[in-house]
C-alpha cells in the first residue's frame, strides 16, 4: 500500500521534479498516468473488466494475473506494473519487452512467462523468490547468475538463448529443464539437482553426458544436435535400459520444414499460432481444438490453468506442469503445456484421446489426423451405433421397410440398420433367404458371395453384393442375425474402388458398438 501511494504521490505532486532528477523515470507516470504503455493499460483493463475511469491503487491490488492475448500489440514499457503488488501470474510472451525492472519487487509472482521478447538482463528477476515456473525461451539471455537465489523454481524453460553455463541453477528443485539451442558446454551442475525428471538440451555444445546417469528421477531426455563424445552412446543405452525415454528431433531435416497440420473429422483445424512439434509431441493452441472437440473452455490466468468440460468429462492442464487432470485423476503428459507467441499450447494427442477420439500421425505429411467419437441412434432408440470421424445421419433418405438408422461418411461410406418383427414360425434361414431373393431381383444389384458368421455369440449370415450407382459402384456386405423378437439386417458399404481393409476395420468397430433392442 505504501508503495502504491508513493507511486501516486510522485505522479500527482512531484511529476516535474522526478522528470528532472530521475532521467529514467517513466514519462507516462510523470504525466499522471499509472500505466505508461497504452497496450499494457488495455490488457490490465480487460483483465479487471474496467474499460472506463482511472485505474486506482485498489484496481492494481486486485490484479492477480495478467495475460494479454494479442501479441501484435507490443508493450514498450512495463512502468506502472510495480504497483500490482498482489500479482502472482504474469504472461508476456512475444511483446517486445526488454526492461524488466518494473516487476523486480512483485514478490508474490509464482509464474512468469517472458518467451519471445528482447530480454538480455535477468537481474530484475533475482528477488522473485516465490517463482516456481519461469519461461524465458527465445530471448537474448547469456547469464543465468541472477537466478541463483531462486530456490523454488521447478520448471525452467530457457531454449533459444545464448546461455553457456548452468552453474547458477544447481540449487533449484527443478523437475523440468528445457534449454535447447544454447551454447551450453557442460552439464555437470545437474548432478546437484536430483529432482530432475525431464531434461531437454538439444542443439548445444555438450560433449560429456555421463552426469545424466546420476539423476535418480529422470524420465526423459533429449541431447541430439550436440558434439557428444564416444561414451555418450553407452550412457544413453544404459538410461534406456533403466526405463528413461531418449527423445530426439532433428529440426534441420527436410521434413521438419513442413508445417504441422491438424485435421479433425476431415477438416483442417485453424490456429493463430502454428502447431509446434516438441520432442515428438505436437502442441496446439488450446481453444480451437477444445471447441472443435465440443469442450467448453475456461481459463484461470491466476494459476495458468485451462479447463475443458462437457458432460461426463473434465480436463485440466497448467502451463509448465507435466501433470494433467482427467475427471480428477492425475495423468502425466509427454510435454507440459507452454506459451508460444502469446498463446497457450497443449499436447493435441492427449486432449483428443481424452475425449475418446482416435488419433494418428502421418510422418511423411506431418499431419495429425483426429477422428472424433460420435454416437448415432434411431428416433425410437431401438438401434444405436458409435462411429469415428465425419459421419451424418441420413435415415430420412432411405425408404426400405424397417430402416431404423442410416449414416453416411464424408467419403460416402454407408452403415444402415433394418429391423423386422419375426413372423410366426419363421426361422433365421428363411428370413435370410427372403433378403437374398429381394436383392437378387434388383437389376442394379449383383450378389457375388455369402457365408455363415458369428455376431456377438449369435448365429448370423453374411451376403456380399455390388450395387450399381449413377456415378460409382458400391460394394456392400449385409449381416443378418436375429434377436429375441426380430430379425436385423446391418449393411455396410463403400465405393467399390475405395473398399479397403482399413475401412472394413472401421466397420468392424461400428459393428462391435452396435446395440439393438432385444
């Protein structure tokens, strides 16, 4: 409170004196404004939901987290932010910031993200002793010695800087250390950090990695792109033998030059920040993927936590935290969520699979292919099936007697269910013969095969036939089986030229999921 009052007193009474006697004093403060930079002020107003009126000392004390969303609005100065004494989470990635002095006394900060700025001097951070997550990648930092008094940091992300020594972080209780693409020559300091679980040091000048064997909790490591000595191969082999995952990513390969795409149900997912491939894991902006998967999104800037919810499912992730929650249960992530160019990125496979979706990675094209899980049911709920990918209910297009459900995929595969009440004394073989006769009588159909089958422990019959269409011929298989009171005909088909084993596998999953009233 005294600090804030002092700020206001300086603004209202001594502005001209400060301007003369302190050449580095913020010009905006001297002019009577609490926040020097207009873009920073706008971000604070949006966070506080106060778009008019003067910002007051009470307003600044009410600021617990700050995460400007638009990195295109550069912030030239942080002057005035020193009055936000209760701030505990600050995210300023990619805003062109170089001077951190205004945040030097924000001692309640526990999370600080400053990636992608022009920072070279970390001295103002030296007193922020409550920090547990520090993100400083993609800057111009050479010296980590100002961090020597930070004894609570568990996650340090410092890739793409000019760092040559890790000696100043040996006292930290780190679990995550990401310092790819620096100038680090020695990692001996890591032997004093037994808490380390995830170490990413690709693209440095490291030769000796034997110290990695002294880390008892190590889970995964990446050291590719270093001039490793002759003993490194044996070290990595022994680490793998004890269960450590050795990861690598050759960012200079031709394949890496291709952008990563994400396709969900046959449609590209658009992102403001391109997907990032980090140690074999694709990270994407959380909001577009959450919303496309039907998850309602909430963001807690104070804790850096994002949540996605829909009936029966709640997912929670936190920036820099390698553990996520799915319906209250802790799940380890392959890579922790991170901030890139002002946006929070999350592991896309984890999110998709948590919703029940299928995920595949096409290495040659660098495409993540997601097929969401969808359930279709007849209007009377007598038949229900689960399908993955882009399918549509087209039951109203089918006029055959007894049709309960018909769905069609984006590439014109069909799955239909017909149900007919049993006739008095009628057997399965008799009903099957009537189905075969009906199909054989059609001029556009050619029956070419049949067999007996077993469907979920029931005796069944299968009939294979081709159906001529206006543009394409279709290959169908009709499965005929009986329930207690009815006969069912389940047909699945695809364009004849596109009838592939993978599609038959899809149909098998659908048949396994099918339920019909007994």
